[in-house]
């Protein structure tokens, strides 16, 4: 295994969720999918998804489209030391960061997504990093026990690890949460769960 082929969000209403992700973000199901679930869950689910775009205007375009489609604003889009971005929560409860490292617009504004990043909030970044390296992932960036980013190929979902409480703070939510993550990752050749209970399953053949 060397990448996440796709993530599947488990939601109460798959039709409504699929419509939201198409209207808000233009996602077509190749990297972000939905399926029905009534697994109990409350509070922070331990992860966020990020849409990385080319410039601030694209952040604003996606942010506005998400709110218009029914998302809740957790953090308004704003400038920061690292760039520009904001955080919304989809109607199904998934937390989304929309961000760019660019400081200004240089081309016409659009809603093109350059990268989809899954950030897992974990208790022990170093231990979870070792686990994923043993599964075949390659570390791209690592900042001790605070943050890890794995290398990824085009058209896949980038995986990053962050301390759970730090990720919740970035997302603008309480770190408390119980029940299912309501998230399944596709990749590899066998089903397994990581140290923090995130489930993986093989990508089905077509």
C-alpha cells in the first residue's frame, strides 16, 4: 500500500450528501464517496478533510458554494501566516478545511481543487507514523510528534497525521467525541484498522 485511493464518508442520507459535495465542491465520487450508515457518533470524529486550491479567490468561491449548499461556518476564511483559508462543516457532520498557501490571486478565479488531504487526529503521532510506514506508506514531511505528511501520487488522497486536540483546535471544534469515525479509507490489499480505529478496506476491482 502506498496511498489512499479514496475516502468513504458514512452518512445518514447518501443522496443529500452526494448532492452537497457535487454542488459545493464539484466532487464526483472518484476520491470522496458516501454511503449510508446509522452508526452512533457524536462530537468531533477525529479527522478533517482539506481542499487545497491555487489562490485565495478559489478558497472564497468554494467556501461560498459550500455555505450556499447548506454548510455551517466554523471558521470564516481569513489570512494567516501560512496563507489563506477557512473551515466549514458539511450537513453530514464532516469538517472541511479549504485553504491555499498563496497570498494573492494570479489567474481567473475558479473552483478547481488541486489536492484532497485527509488529516487524522491521533493520540500518538510517532506511533501512528510507524504503523503506516510498516503498511507501505512513504513519509513526505515529518515534524517530530506534532505532524506527519505522507507522500502521495496524482489523483489520490493525501494522508496527514496531527495530534487530535491540535486538529480540533484548527477546525474550530471541541476535541471531545464518541462513537464511529464514520470514515472508511480505500487502499491496500486487505482490511485493517490503524491504532486510532480508522478503518481501511481494499479498493474493489472493476
